[in-house]
């Protein structure tokens, strides 16, 4: 077993921390010594409205337990508000060591019935909200040679979910962002990971029985956040968590086959898809370049990673 995770002296910014998963994450990080920025716009599950009440309540909980917390009502979709929030935190506490991108909304409909505005807004909050917050702290983390960033992805993005094309697209996009930032941040000791939670939050109210929601308490997910922001945290990891269970998701690449180029290549490919999909010998690429390396190697033209970037 690893040593107890101690975040004393660290500053953690948690978005969407006014309730549900964000609240549970903020309380746990504070209980381990982190000074916490409780960020929440205070809107409803669809993103409508604005209030600081929920964030202030969480901050009071942290303070009542002997921790340190400040409140921010910045909208993650507004780069100027995010920049001002980070400047305020740095002015008060000197740094942002940990960023947990948790803020999100739902506007579920089948793709046929979904207004494009609902698609754009969900992507704006989940994806661009995380981009805005990460961009605001990235330079600071690089300068200090330390950072821990978590993006909240979802099984809806990893595996799909009926009626959530907007949500799933945004959540899978965060995995792609994590893959690249983990590579770019490695030299500066910035570790970037994703969490795919299953939790009984207000987003699931009315969708699951009460006893199931009780079993899926957000507090059962938050230990995964603690592990992903620890000093010894991994990087480029997609951790799944729910009901006290934990798994890891991977994006893999099968070995595949080489068919070459010909007038009938498409037909031969269609007939060989089972062989292409065979998972024996599949790999987890260390970067996107490995796909090109594998394909060229099968074609008898091996090249190093830099040549196929």
C-alpha cells in the first residue's frame, strides 16, 4: 500500500464544486490538506441560472472542518472570468497546483431532435470550459515545474449512450486533450489524467431508482480524484470509478493486416474486417505516431516516430 496522500500546502481548483461530484472532490481534497477554490456558476443541470449559494455552502463546510477555501462564481465558458479567478487565487495563495475540471451540464435528446444550440452549449461547457481553465493554469504549472490536472470524461463518451450525442462528443474530446497534454506536460512534471465517474448526482435524478442512486454516492468516486492528483499520480490514465469500484479504460490498436493498394482493396477489407479487429497482440500506443509506425512496418517501410508525426 502507498503512503497516505498528503496535499498540505497544495492549492486545488475544482470546477462545478457546488454539489454532487465536485463537492465531494473538494471536501476530500481539503481533508487531505489542500487549500481549495470552490468554483461553481450555480446554474441548474441544463446550465440556466446563476448563484453563488451552493459554492459558498461547500466553502463553509471546508472551513468548519478546519480547512481553507475560497469561492469563485466564474463561468468556465468565459476565458476572461477564468483568468481573473486564477489571478485571484495566485494573488492569495501563490499558485494553482491541482486543477479538477468537473463542471458540466446536460441537454439530452436524440440527435434527430437535438437543436444545434444544445449541442454547441454542452460542448462549450464540458470541452471549452476545461480548455479555458487548463489554459489559465498551464503556464503557471510549467514555470513551477509541477501540476496535476484531471478532466472528467464519461462512459457516454468512451462507449456511447442513447440520447447523449452532444455530451458523449464533448467527453471523448477531453480524452484526446488529455492524451496530448500529458505528453506536452511531461517535462514540466505536469501529470494529466481523465476520470470517468458513475455517480448518483442531480444529473441522474429520475433516471435511476433511489436505492441505486444511494449506492452510487459521489463520495465513492472521489478517492479516484485523490489518487490522480497525488505526488505519485500516473499520467495519461483514464480511470473509471463508481460505487467503490475502480477500472481503467484504454484506447487500443489491433495489429491488423496489410492489404496494399488495388482496385479491390475495399472489397477485400470488408471481407477481412474480423481479422482486422482481432485483438491478439493489440497495443496501447504511446503516442499517435505509433499508428503510422505500425502501418508502415506492415508495408515493409519502417520509420522512426519523428518521421511519421
